């Protein structure tokens, strides 16, 4: 039982991080119908911003923890907005394949610029949060894990409010549904797209810091695997669907953790992806996704 | 109000508009009729900026808007109820109306517009919390018109508001169009396949065929035009 709870907790924190990344994939897909492959590298940049901010702030303090998180989120929001503005926007209206290839190029650009600037050697992430272990009846809970889960949950609630309760959030849903109709009510879709990139990238930045707290070794290629998993989670939930991305991420995080804790651990990724393929066979549009009706 | 001169629009190699000119005066109801594929929808979309013309100009309220972005044209007072309604189907009725007033900052003005919309379409008020996609065709059309009215347009373009609507609702929608024009002084450009109805409520009409305006004139005169009678007015 204890072991089960332990794994549940581990799965939850891993899933929460996947969710933070997956939300950005799914939101951008929602408004632009393309996969922003550079998103996983924005996550990596978030971890590096956290690294440099964390070095300059007093360690082992909750306040520095939040300052680090805020710096990574703000930095990544700006980066995401810039990438869209400079790289993707000029290609808008052209074939989707062009943008997809460009996104892959952007991803490689960030990864190898990262290696050029930060070097390829992994760096230890500073311990910004007081490292405390809480032990209840043999259940070992690290402070980091609690923070990851709580912060991720709070961010998802904030996102929910931003998307469903604000005017710009409603505009974002309107653009995702029908960009032409959105323009006809006076929505400037450029502004909404920037907002979407900013929001998604800020969440990825937060994900980068939280990930680095749990796996405190960072390098410029660290985004590749979690990014792929988060992308899979977004597809699993139904790409373009916001609650779906969170759900898909939790399922993936849980599956991976439980398999990791079993004797099948060597095959954890293979099994996790087999689960994915299995679900998609039965629900091709993802768990919560629906085929969008064709737009005119 | 609106002055379209010599518009040319094409979709790739297909020429959709080959030199369209038309005018809508302040406070008028003008109709654009013609068969399927004549280019009516393309004309409206080019006026609101959703398509860019290869040639020709669109002037609105005395200014050239041919190359102005859609949202800025809307900000100048143009409302467009598009073909197929294009309501935001997974938003609630309430959210659809709120989006209609996207550019308005003044809360009191938004509240006034809502009251006006509920006055002409009381059914929308009953369905505020409902997801727009679950409305009937007629209700969706009301919502599409209501959404456009929320933005306080000076000029409203309606693309086949009778399409896909229960026959008994069609006359209601047309009465409301007259009411909107009369009460709010909103000039209207109405695209219709139902030429009889359109000629009845409008003062001036243009007839389109394959990208050209073939006939134009005062609506009451066109109602008696033998050529039109044969082609569009059911004998
Ligand atoms: N998206 C499009 N792509 C290619 N051709 C189009 C498109 N939309 C309309 N057309 C063509 O342009 C012409 C005018 O269409 P449209 O403006 O929709 O006419 P109407 O509204 O009078 O039925 C038609 O020949 C139609 O086939
Ligand atoms: Mg049409």
C-alpha cells in the first residue's frame, strides 16, 4: 500500500510536469493547427533561466523558489512570443508543412545554440528550495515533489481561469474555433496568437524549473525526451483540447512511473507508448478530442 | 456608406469576381441576388477584408479600406453576418454575444446593445447559458445577427440569412432585418437566394451572374422585370 501511494505521488509529479508542457502544444495547435516542435526547447530554456536566477538568489528559500519560477515563466513567455513573431508569422497562410519543418529547424537551432552557449556538459541545478523529506508511515515525500504538484495544480487552475473566464481567453477559444468569424467580431488574431504563445511558453518555463528541481541536472538537450512525452500526452488527450492535455499527461506520467517500479522497468517507454497506441486505436481523436467539423 | 468599384477577385486560377461595382447609401437596404456561385459571398468577404482583391477598391464611410485588416474594418463600423452563420459553436450564447462586443469598452453601451438584441430576439435571452452549437438553425441565425449587432455596426452585411432555416422563421428574420434598419438606422446589404423576399424589403437591388453585375435598379422595378421573373422569381 505504501509503495502504491509512493508511486502514485511520483506519477502525479511526473504527470504534472508533462501536463505543463503538453498544454502549450495543445493551445498552439488549437489556434494555428500546427505542432510547435520548438516548444520542448522553450522548456529547456526555462530550466536554464531558473539555473541562472537560482544561482544569484539566496538558496533554500521558498521566496527565491518563486522568484526563480517567475523569472523562467516571464523569460519563456517573451521567447515564445518572439519565436512566433519572427519565425512562424511570416509563414502563416502558407502550407502547414513549411511551418512544421521550420518548427523542427527552430527546435534544433535552440538546442545547438544552447550547446554553443552553455556547453553540452550537464550542470547541477541549484537547490533553491529547502530540501526537506517528510516521512509518514514509510511514505517518503520530498518537499520538491510537493512543490511540483502544488505549483503545477495552481498554474493549471490559473490557466483554466485565463482561458474560460477572461475576454482574451474567450477570444482565444473563438479563434481556435473559427479564425474568420473571430476577425469579423473585431478580434486581432495576431494578438491572440501572441497571447497563446506567451501563455503556453510560460507554462513550459515553469515546467522546466519544476523538472530541474526533481531531476537536478540540466543540459541543452534535456527538453527532447520530456517534450516528446508531453507531445504524446497532448495527442492522447485530443490535441487542441486543454483539459485533454492535462488528462493525457497524468495518464502518461502514471503509466510510466508504475511500470518503472515494476520488473518491466527496462521497457517503460515501450509500454507507455503501447498504451498510447492502444488508446488511439479505439479513440483516434484522443480521449477528449472530437474531430473538428470542417470549416468553410 | 459603401462604395465598391470594379472589384476583381480570384481563387487561384478561378476568377470569382470580374469587375463588380455597387453602392449602399446611408440608411438604405440594398440587396444582392443571383444564383449559386455567382460571387455574392465573395463580394461580401472582399468588402470585410477576408479576401483581398486583385484589382478594384472598397470605400467605406468615405475612406479606402481595400487593404485594411479585417478587425480594423469592423472597428470602423462594419458588421458581417457570414454565410453559414459561423457562430462560435462551443461557446455559450452569452459568450458569443460578449465576443460580438469585443471592441466596445463602455460597459453601459454593451448592456444597451444586449437589451436591444434581447428585444428583437427574446429567444436568445432564454438560452444564454446554452452552448451555441445546440441551438436550432433559426436560433443560430438570430445569434449570428445578434452577435453582429453587439458591435454597434453602422452598416450590416447579411449573407443568406434564410439559408437552412425553418420556413416559418424566415419571415420573422426578415421582419427583424427591417426593424434593425428602421430603429437603428443601420444600412444593410442583403445577399439572398430568395429573390422575391429580398426585393420586397429592399429599395435597390443588384443581380449577379458569374462574377458580373448583370442587372441593377430600384427593387420595385426589378420585381416586374420579365427577364428576372423567368430566372429568379419563379415565373
Ligand atoms: N474557397 C474557394 N476556393 C475556390 N473557389 C471558390 C471558393 N469559394 C468560392 N469559390 C468559387 O467562386 C465563385 C463564387 O462563389 P461564391 O462567392 O461563394 O458565390 P455565391 O455566394 O454567389 O454562391 C464560385 O465559382 C465558387 O465555386
Ligand atoms: Mg454564397
